[in-house]
């Protein structure tokens, strides 16, 4: 077995920088797309269905891309890098054209393209960390992705607060600040991926891996065959994680879809019908979401220390509990400044969600199938999102009175359930020892 050399801290940062651009795009989706839908005339109970693009494309694209990347190797282009590049290019194109949406159908269509690009770029990144890093450095690698998740989404959300101050007026159906935020996203998406590709070489497959690739060459059916085989032999810990994810990711979509309207109602006592006041609420939501993402990138590397001293399971349980408390108090706060301490727990939870669960499963899967199994982990994420998009409109309308504040509190209850379910996970993963920032190359 080939021993992977330890990388320096700067090398790990360089290899994960592309996650920054991907997550800037996701930050815009979380905080800007739903208010744009509101501005283009969508009704509250329609919002979940209009968000189907992300989970459906994730369900289809990520496992297929993962299976394909497992069977890809080019001495010139690598194994995962071609997928980074194509995904980032699609993202940049969709982000550039999104502000020109003149009708709801156009915004929805561009979101589908944007999500195909995001999912194509993001899935190989999980496998990329597993490919490059030895067991001792994987917690640092996955939490570096969590750091850039927070950093990228922070910039996206802060842009929603800053650009409306700097850029007034409207062009077409949308305010001018939308153009600035999305154009910046297009630059970040392509630029950060390019940097990671330029600075980080991939590890060539072994002779055995190359022989296996040649014996089972990539064709139109092979990704689906690989996905089926992988699900059939999936380790128990992944099924247990899927149960946690069912509640965790359903809850997250409830928050992202309703945060702006919750703040508009609790702080400004208004709805999207009052365009001027609602834009103030959307702008403040960007700042609030920016804050929780600041908390995410500030706490991401600290969680590595806690993993070393306890276990990934206990760290994730604690972080989910903190997030739940934050969402349960959030919708009942009338002072806009008190929203920041309330959402802090959610930021810590988000830091764990984007990195720690992968530590629960990565040592339980074969290295030649990292891509397909990381894609299956994403299936566990997007299936709850699809369920949320299909069912929550009815729940919101029939049981929560179309009240977005209640929707956010409902998300908090679901996170409590997810936290308890985390304690039921029986992983063979032990607390990681010897996590180091090596100076070797």
C-alpha cells in the first residue's frame, strides 16, 4: 500500500480554494434566489417547488459524476480536475445571465443550469480530499472545505447587504445590486477553481487501479451499474448517516427558504407585498446569513481539535444541538441586532455539517470507490431536500398558516431529532490522532 505524504497547511488550503467559488454560488442560492422569486411574483407556498433544481440535479448529477471520475484518468488533465473545470464553467455562465431574468420561468431555468454546474464541480472535491490526504490529515482537509464554505457564503451574503447601499436603481425586473452580486459570483467560481487546478497535482492511479479501469472501461451504463453495486454493498454507518440527514437537510431548506420572510415579519412587520421594506429585510438577511458563515469559517478548524479529543459523532451531535437552539429562538426576535447571537449556533452547526459527517464514513469505504460513495452521500442530502420541496408547501399552508416564522421554528425541531439520531450512529471511526500541519511535500 502506497503511503501518502503529509501536505503543508498551505497546500491543503490551495487544493480546497476552489470550494470557495462553489460555495459563493450556493450562498447566493440560499439568500438571493428565493427573494428574487418573491420579486418576480412567486407565492409563499410555491417557493419549495421552485427550489427543486438543487436536490434533483444533485440526486442525478453527483453520483454519476462520482462514478465517472473513479474511472477517469488522463496524465494531462487528471482524474477529478476535468469535472471541476466543466462544473465551474457552467456555474459562471449561469451566474452571469441570472440577473437578466425577466420572468419567473427564466429564473427557475437558470437555477437548474447553475445547480448542474455546482454539483458537477462539488462532488469530485470530496473524493479529491480523500485521494490526496492520508488518514491523519483528512479531518483538516474536510474542515478546510468547511472553512471555504463559510468564507464563500459569507462573501455572497455580505454582498447582498453592501451592494444595495452602493448600487441604486433597477435594470429590467430586478434591482442593480443583484447584477453586482451574481457577476462577482461568476468571477469567483471560475477563478478559484482555476487556482486549485493550477497549484495541486493529482496522485496518479497505481498500476492495479489502472488495470481495473481498463478492465471495466467507462461507458454510458457504467455509472449506473457502479451506483447500484455501491448501494448494494453500502456499509451500515452510511445508512445510519442517511437517517440523520433526512431531518438535518429537510430542516436546512426550511430555514433558507423562509429566513428573509421570517425576518421581514418579526423585525419589520411586513411581507414581500411591501417591496421597499421587504428589500431592507432581504438585505439584513444577507448580513445575518453572512454572520453565521463567518462563524462557520472561524470555527471550522477548531472542530478538528475537538474531533481529535472526542469523536466525529459527538462533535456533530453537539453542533446540531447548538444549531437547533439557534433556529428555535430566531423567528421570535424583534430586535434585528439580536438575530446575530441567535444564528451563531447555526453557524457552528453548519461548520460541522459541511465536513464532520464525511469523517464518519470515509474509512469505511474502499479508496477506488471514493467518487461514487461521496456521490451517494450527496444522494442522502438531496433526497430529504426533494421531500421538503414536494411536501413543505402543503405543511406551510395547511398547518403553519403560511407563516415563515413558524417554518424556521419547525426547522429547529427537526434539527433536535437529527442530533438525537446522530447518537445512534455506530461508526468504527476513532478519534483522529496525530493531526498535523506538516512541512514536508
